[in-house]
């Protein structure tokens, strides 16, 4: 199945928006749970995507990647970002320990959404024929984008969630050394992307998450992966 650009945008629109925005909302909810109400005061603990959408990171960047991958005739890693949820780690009851749970909430939300989108794929097989293919493709897109965001954010590099998790788990000395990398983290990440080595870190985790989703819903991993490849190519 060869999808045109409009079809790809339509299929990815909802999965991308919810994957990015619910990831951020989960950080705000976890921060409130552990004592920091900054995100709550700014109205960022919300399931309303409009409160989280960044015009560049949520819309423009994913759209450009979709267009470029379609013109190049090849799939790629689709990603983006929302407006970061403000968290004051000093307000947490146990800042170093609680940082782990606040950081992990975002990737955890992506894991949950990947499972829910797999459920959409599974449900599609009992739906009327005119709904079946759109549901399968949108579900596969949802699995993929959430797997990508989870894998990307678990890279142990501040300011990514994986970096904050590592800072929380490491002893004080190494934790402080890693935390000092944060101002340069985005440039290191862009360098890894430019050198085309980021995929070596991410693809094993993406593949593992797709296999987990397939296992939970009693699907063959190759079947779910085949649907993902359709929406990427």
C-alpha cells in the first residue's frame, strides 16, 4: 500500500499530537503528586492538546519530516516536542529521589499510549470494512510515534527524561557531573542525529516495545511491524 502525503498526515495527526502532549501532561501530574504545583498553577495538567502544542515542535517539525521522508521515498524516525511542562524540582518532597518518577512519567505515558493504539489495531479486525484499514494504519502510527518518543526520551542525556532518571539514580558526584551536561545536551543530541548514530541507540528499544505491544494483544510481532512499515513508507 502506497500512501500519499495527505493520507500520511491524516493518519499521523492525532497520534503525534496526543503522544507529545500527554507525555508533557504526565510530567505535570507526577510533579503535583510529589509536591510541585508549578504546572498545575499554569494550567498544564490537562488533556487538552491546545495547552501543550508548540507550533514548531508539535506541528512544523513532524510535518517537515513526513514531507521529506515522502519525497525521499524512505521511512525515518518521526519525532517532535511540546511546550515543556514547568517543574521546580526544589519543590519536590525528596528532590533527588522524586525526580526519577517525574521524569519517568513521560515515557510511561508513551508506553501506555502505545499499548492503547495496539488495542485500536486489534479492534479494527471486528469493525466494518470501511473503518478497518484507517483504524489499523492510525493505530500502527500511534504505536510507532509513542515507541520513538519513549526511546528518544530514555537516552541518558540531560535534559531528556533519561538524563534526569540517571541523575536521580547516580551517586551525588557522578550525578552532579551529568547534570552539568544539561546546557549542552540538545547540541549533543543534534550531533548524534547529524552523524546518523542516534538510531543505533533507539531502534532496539523501539523494536522491543513493538514486540511487547504485540505480545500483550496476542498478535504476531511481524504482523504489527508490517503495519508500522506501511505507514512509514
